[in-house]
């Protein structure tokens, strides 16, 4: 989505690995469709559409037009990213 410098996700993943924290979704054994459906139940969802809290850098979050942290994203793009991160397709 182009919200942060391209090297930042790798730096974050390295730190999470050093702390023995998960960086992939494969351990959940969940499908991208199921995860997207569950995000529609989140408190950030509006009118049945999922909204996401998205990092824009280390220690920074992207905001919507009203300054809130719930960003609407294309569901096909969300599924693509979730599969890339290890969710089942």
C-alpha cells in the first residue's frame, strides 16, 4: 500500500524474530477469507466494511481523513497480503 519505506517491514520482522515473536500467519492455520470476515466484526469496522490499523513507519500509524486509525482497504488487497503473510488462500 506504500505507507512506509520499503526497508521498514524487514527491520520490524528482524526485531520480532529476535524476540521470538511470530511474523507469519501460517501458525494460525486460518484462511485469508476467514480473517477478512473476522475483521468485519472489529470495532473499527463501519457499515460491515473492514477497517485496519496500519503502520506507516516504526512507531507511527496511518490515519484516515478524520485522524482516526481505522483505514479502509480493498478486501482483495487485504486477502493478497494475508496470503503473502502465511494465511491459507
